[in-house]
C-alpha cells in the first residue's frame, strides 16, 4: 500500500520543515544501509543469519536441511543477503560456505544511528 500526498494542497505552515541541507546527508551510505536493512527485514532471513552466526561458517546444504527449508527458497534468501553484502561466500569444491560480514552490518547500523543523531541535533 502506498500513500501519495500532494504537497500543493497542504498549506505552507503545515509543511514539514527541512532541518538541514540535503547534501549534509551521506546518501550513498544511507542507501547502502537501506539495502542491508531491507535484507534483514525478513523473519526467514533472520533465522538463516542466526543459524550462520551460531555455526560461524556453514554450507548451504546444512542450512536448508537443518532449518527444514526448501533448497530453492534458501538459495533465494541467501542471494538477497549476499547481494546486500551481509554474508560472505567461500567455495570449497562443490560446497559454498557462508559466513556473516559483521563489519557491513555494523556500518549500516552506525549510518542509521548517525542519520538519526543528526536529525535530533538539528
């Protein structure tokens, strides 16, 4: 569901004021953080990440067999996590092992924290 607001119909004094110049926001970091947060915002992906975290470095077969998931579903979710840079892969023969990129997650959390801190300080 999307909500569309026509700013032309809102009276001038009802418009939200921009508290800082738009170029004060590091939009690239914020955009990357948004992609990471989108990837994290799914219960099944969080379950997969928890399993990887518990096992540090685990192959995809072990993930879907232990969690009782279909291979295709697991692969789709791992692809989203991989494209967001949340997990790293390492091929060992026919097996692909997954591990979590904690720095990437921490950077995303810090970027969002900094964005909100700037909003409060303004």
